[in-house]
């Protein structure tokens, strides 16, 4: 998954795995993910060693070994910077410091996101998330690379794995956007992106049903798994930024409504919640509706967190909110669920919830 920077907006799209789109409550016509995962596993790397960190070169689509410097570390995070980037020097005028990033992660992002979505994996055994700050380019603010969960093979050249839980975060365009936004008292875009990508990182183990380093495809215990529906995964990551304290995201709401001051003056018109086209309007729709579900799941934050955690980790019956039907089933256990208003039929629930959501959004 990667987060793009479009004007003053940040959006997230899928990096390596494609998701089919489908109408609500119909059988999914999704491509079998097995060939994609097998290809990713069999094309991991060659025998060349990297003394830095592997990252995707978006110019070539291949992996390149980046020289890095360890610039900060905490109990739950270590931050590496691409050699020569000098982000602290380049953005000193906006008071960007890696020590502050560590502090925000330790005091706010990590405790809030893990409370809401559970703990990350620890495939490298260091009990820390690796944050790699580099000049990604192509307007990409950050991404999580699922290949990093696979063992680095000595036989194949096309994919490389650091065998670490890594958040790749841009240290150039994203920091330029951060400088503009904090100047007008908007939330810190850099920290917001970290919170967003952290949800993706935590969620991946539950999609696979496997939390250790993946050495072969047979390691994945659930052979019939499918990836979570894109709008749910991305919408949840958008809400994760809010949970961490970097919201609400007014630009998303303005885009959804078609505010003339935004880059999406047509709003969400013509963009189905389920028909994913990796447009900023898709993300505006996913964020606003997922935020609506989250905020209406309970009266207190703890009640809201209980609902959204079940959608990622699964409830006592191991049901996860990976489809809209399952999401509605889980909503029936939310503290504010009222069957007299919403009915117990998941199709009817969604129709009533979405109609109310649209009415409130455009009233």
C-alpha cells in the first residue's frame, strides 16, 4: 500500500496486490491471489547482500539497496534515513526533528494504534518497527511493502526483503506538504502518514492468517484467504490517523462533498464505495463512511474502539470486517446498534446506514 500526495491531499493505493471490485452483498469476482503471492515469493532476491535497506525504485519497478543512517531510536521504533537525504537540515525551518517523531510514536501513535488494532508482528525479533525515511518520489508519501514479510531468497533477483516490519515514509515532498499544513495549524502530515501506514502493517498478518516470517507459501496457514476489500482497508487507515490524533481530515470531507476549493469539485458523484479506482474520491468516500461507522458504533471512545478492532483482528468467532456484509454483521455487536432502526438483515442495515450517512453529509 502506498500513500500518494495530490496537492494538499494524501491518498493511499495498493502497491503490490490488486483487489477486484464488487457490488454490495454479491459474490466477489476476485482474482485468485495465490499466483500473485507465489510470484512474490519465488521472485524475492539474488545473493547480493545489502548493507543498508532494500526499497522499491519506482523508476524501474525493481529493488535497490539504499545506504542508510540510523538517526533515532526508541522502545518501539527505530528510524533510518536514506544517506544524503538530510531531512532535519532541509526542513529545520518547520522544526522537523527525528527525536520528535520518536516521541510522538512512543507517546501517541503506537499506544493508540495498537489499542485500536492490536499489536504488529515481530518477524525480525527486535520488538521494533523500522521507519525508513527516503526520497520515494512520484508523489508517494509512504507505503507498506508486503514482500518484507517474506524470507529473502538467494535465488531470484526481482524482489528483495529486509525481513522487517518497515514503514517507508517520504522525507522530501511529504515534509514539504507538512511544512505548508502546519503553517496553517493543520495536523502534522508526516505523523498522520505514519499512523495510516501502521494500520496497514498491523492488518496484514490478519489477512494472511500468519504472523511469522513467511519462508514458503505453505507457511501461510489459511490457504483460501482473500485480501480485505480495498475500501475497508484504506478507509480504516484513514480513520487510524484520526484515532492517533491527526484528524478529522477536513480535506477528505470537503472532497467528498465536492467543495470548489478542492481538487475534486465533482465530489464523490460517480464513485461507488465499492468500485475502487484508486482515485482521491475513492479515498474520500472510504474515509467519510468508515468514520461514520466508527463514530456511530458507540457513545464512548472505548465502545468505538471495540468495534473497529473487531473489524481488523476479528471477534470471538474469528469474523473480521473484510467485506461489507461481514462489516454489517460486526456492527450488530456494536454498542449503539439498534435492530428496531437498522433491522437484522445486513443488506437492509447497509442501505439504511448509508442513506442516513448521505443525508447527513449533504444536508
